């Protein structure tokens, strides 16, 4: 079953990053911004997610945003990704479109740069 809200999709995408499920991430990415492939770093360990706020993204909305902090460890060092992600419905299903990221170690799409 597809996530019913933008926040639920964001949470499921965080879980997909944690288990390195690139196929799910690509399936839930908006067609206009979806990359052709993802190379997820097996050395990144995602440790905690904090949802800071949402706008729209509910059962009756067509678009929404989710602001969050995703904590992770790379090479033994802790990092946090602070992102405000934008979501749109496509054929009734929520999709991730793009984001504004705050930390200097972040890349578009919500995954850390090498």
C-alpha cells in the first residue's frame, strides 16, 4: 500500500535509505527529478529521524513539504542531514520531488556526498 501522506512517504524513504533500497527510492521519486540510478554508500549507517514540521501533504492535498533531520554515521563520525523536502501526488500517489538541504555534507535527493 502506498503511503497516504507526504510525511509517511518521507518516513518510508528514510527507512529505504537505512536498508539501501534504491529501487524503492527511485520508484517514489517524481519523474521530473528522478535520477537514472542511485549509488547508496554501504558505509553510511542511518541512526535516527526527527520530523520537524509539515505543510500540506495530507489526505486531501496534492502537494506538501516535510522538514526533518536525519542522523547518520559515516566512518565513525556522526552527521545530520537537515532537509525540507517537497512532495507531489502523481496518479494518486505521493512522490518526492526535491529539497533544500542545510548541512554542508548533503547532496540533492537527501543522501550524503562521499
